[in-house]
């Protein structure tokens, strides 16, 4: 953890009414007059955590964290109504205006990278730089890899447990969506989340799996992921790659684990090839999580370089 800056507390917090009955939690920390950066969490239901403030030099950055609709401290909890990629992009614009930010850096990992690219392609004039980790763009091949058997070849024991709730021959995504509307949705959510918790680390990490299995994390994580994935993120297939050339003027850094079993390197490579001027660093001994070797150091080098 030496690559993280020391812990800091928010200087401002609030809930922003974004309509449709949703109130989005937000916070700022660091230098109130510093360079604005907004953190886009994964999931999409994972929510933010205090460690995410520590990727940035607090003397140089004004650090903005927010919990996306249905996640973390936003309300209503785990809500899927009026909750799409484009609602989140609009929420970011409302938050930017609410905070009086003209332009900001985007920092996101996993699903957060999907949202970052969607926002940048919609509002390129509002983005100074982009830093992404474990790139995910919600293409069908990416869903097939993690939820339809690809990664199961690497984690057969966990894959067997994941499939134990699924009727043979049924698509796991549709099966789990049904289970979450069934009589024991918490158990289904835990089983869904435990699968990803097992696959995120390069080496076995029981503490990570336990975090994913906690109901407070697992329920929004599973419910919102399935809501987004079954609707393809309200994106056309390959849309974010197709439109990446319009971001050529925005500096971008992608940090990717070579052995990322959740979001394999091909996605980061495809985005790098489509985004003129972007840089891609593939870390030789890392998987998906920021706790894997080299990830925090690479992320700090990126944010320090852009400060």
C-alpha cells in the first residue's frame, strides 16, 4: 500500500437529487482549489470506498467520489428503475455543475471504465484526462468470457459452485436474474458475487471473497450488474470502441493486469488501438484487483503524471 497517499477525510458531502426518486451520494476531498478528478466505481453496484481517495496527491487534486444510482450510500438502495448508463452520464453532468467544475479527469476501473468512456464520448469537452484500470466495455464477448464458461476453465471449482444454482442448459445471466426475483434473493446475490470475488485476484484471497459475499455488498452488486448486463448497458455492440477516435485529443492511460480473469487484456488492447494517443501498460504479475502487484504503483504514476 506504499503507493497510496495517506488516508484523508472528505471536506464536503451531500446527496444530489437527480430525479426519478434517486438521490446520489457525493463527496469531495483533497485541495478545494486543486485539479478536479472524479472516481467512477465498478460493479456497477459496488459503490465507492475511502481507499479510492488515496490514488491522488491531496495537495494537487480536488477529489470527487460519488455512488452511482442504487449503489453505496445513494438511495433507494439497489434500485434498478430509471437506472441506465445514460442516466449515470447525466448524473455526472448534474454533479459537475453542482460542484462548479468546468472540466475534470476521469478515473475508473472495471465497470467504471465503461462509464468513463461513455461519459467522455458524450461530453469530450468536459474531460481533461482519463485513467482506466481493468478495462471493461460491456461487449457480448466479455460477458461470455466471465459468465458463460470462459473463465470457468481457470476456476473450475468456483465455476461449479456458481452453476450449482443454475438449471443445466440455462443461460447463467438469465438464470441469476430470475433467482434474484425469487424467494431467496440474498443467497443468489451472494453466489453471484462470490464468483467474481474468487476471480478478481491473481492469487487466492479469502478476505476478498468474504467482502464480496457480505450481503450489503452482494445484493446491489448482483442486482445492478444483472440489470445492466442483460440490457447490454443500453449500448450498441462495440459502440464505445467504434466512437473512441473522437477522443483523440484527450490523454488517456490504461493499466491492465496480464492475468486479469475478470476483464482480459484484449479489451484494453482494443480500446488502446482505437484511441489515438492513449497509452497501455500491461502488468506482468497482476490480475484484476488493485491489490495485485504493481497496480497501485502504476495508477499513482498515472495520476501524478497528470496533476
